[in-house]
């Protein structure tokens, strides 16, 4: 008899077993759905509680991914990194001379500087108050490797003051203020009180490294003194770089640290100077501020998990209440039969 059972089991195909399991699950699901439809109030309350809990967590984790983890939308984003300086433990941006000295110590590493400033842009017919990102000339071509929608952008010599004052504008500004003029490249405009020429238009959706801020104009570093009401020695610049072949972020950070004793424009004497390099991702949070951002996101994550726990406990309470009501009805029905 045992031999017969074993022989029969061996002849049953795996497909038949799987179909039986699927059928059993289908029957079980139909039963569960019928039970839920019999109590629409309980079903709606349970779904609402779980939706609120899971929705809060999905929202928080999506924000955390967008802020810190999502790769930047540029070619080979894993090669991009941010450099931050701390003086006595306090994050501090770089001045223009400090950045130039830092870049000169590592000629084999592509470094760029950037800062923001609101300006007035006029085309002779209408003026607009726009956000401008002041960048080094290598920002588009060598650092981000971002082809422009129109024009060629900045030339290598545009970092130095001269007769040429090029600007790159966003596609949004091009369509809003210049009505999508295909001949926009070479057009004369005024930025604050300075004559300038439009040298390019960025593609749709381009925001630069700092994804949280959406500039409409990019100006070369040579305009920093005119556009930003501070001296060149005032620390206003953030730094971003691109790794070369065989280089790592850790190696770049170690090289910068080893060069600290030879830096002349930095507050070396009497201060603790430290540079931090981190891979650029998310919205481009500077490494010096990353700790504060992570702390804030951790707090939000804790709140979201608390909301999920409350939602689960509410559903558990509803299930216990439903079970108690069913048990009470069963006892009343039994007593009526007696």
C-alpha cells in the first residue's frame, strides 16, 4: 500500500500541484473578499488606516531618495563630487581666490565653482528679476558635460574679466521672455547695469548641480564682483568636481588635506581647517550640511514609522472589536436556540 502511494505521488506532475495550490488560493481570496464586502464600514476604515501609514512612509522615503541618493541627471554622475570646507567645525563656502588656489593645487582634477545671486535681466523691451548661478567657464562643457539646446556656452577665457560677457539662459526664460526666438544666440541684453550677450540656452529641465534651486541665468565667474555685492575675498562659492580616470573621492579628499599647510588664502593659522569630499547625488546638498539634512530626514522617517505603527494598531483594534462582536452574536444566537 505504501509502495502504491509513493508511486502515485511520483506520477503527479508539478504543474498539477501548482494548479491545485492556485485554485486553493483563489477560493480563499474569494472567501476573504466576500467577508470584507459584508462589512464595508470595517473594510473602508482598515484600508484608510493602512493607506495613511504606508503613504506617509512612501512619501518620506521618496523625499530622502530624491534629496540624498538619486543620481544627478548628467553623463557619468558617479564621477561628480562636492567639496566642502569647515573652519573650526563650521561649514564655510569658498572665496574666489580660495577656489582658484585650491584648483591650482590639483590641475588633473576638474573643479568648478558656483554661487547664486538674483539679478535684473533686460532685453530692452521688458525686464525680469531672475535667479542667476555664477559659475566657472568649465561648468557646462567639462564638468557636467551638458550639451546646450542652443549656442556653445562659455569659452575657457570667460572666467577672466574682459570685453566678452556671455550669459546662458534656461529654456523656461527663453520661452517666457524671448518667446522662443531661434536667433537668440548673440542677442544683446543687460544684466543689472552690464551689457552682455546670450551665448546659449539650456535644455528642458536643466537646473544644474543644486537641484533644489532653479536658476534662469548662468553667468561666468568674471561677473562675480559686479553681480554679488561683496568683495572677492568674501566666501560665497561652493565647489563641485569630476573625477578623472582611476581617481576616487577618497583620494581627492586626501590630496586636498595634504595641501592645507601650503595654502596661503585660507585661515590655516589658529584654526582647524578640514575639507570633505562626497559623491554628488540627490539635490546636491553640500557635504558640510549633509549631517543636518540626514538628521532632519531621520526625524521625518521616525514620524512616518510612528504613523504606520499607529495605523497598524488601529487595524488590529478593529479586528479585535470585530471578533468580539462576532463572538457576542454567536453567543446570543446559541442562547436563542436553547
